[in-house]
C-alpha cells in the first residue's frame, strides 16, 4: 500500500514538474497550486500514519505491561554464594 502511494506521488510530482516548466503563466500557476495541494495531502498522510504508529506502540506497551509479572509476582532468587578464589 505504501509503495503504491509513493509510486502515485512520484508520478504526480513528475507531471507537475513538467507542467511547471511550461512557458504559460497559467500552467505554472496551476502547477504551483497543485504542488501545494499535493504537499498538504502528503503531510496529512504522514500525520495519520504517525498517529497510527503511536497508537500501535502504546497498545504494545500496554500489552507488554499486562503480560509481564508485577514486581510482587516475580520470583525472588536467593543470592548466589561465591566460591573464594
């Protein structure tokens, strides 16, 4: 899914780059407006993905805490006796 999104973004960027190089001011203005729109969309996509990753990390931390024994439940081992050297 990410590869498809990146491929589409690269194709869109190439088309806009071509349009921006057109001698017509109308085409250049349109290209600039489309580039701004593409940037806003990409930033929103990054924000959504970052938020999802944060939520997933929080769920993972919570699950790890629930699965690991509390300090009271952990077995206490007696100290090892060291042999004199």
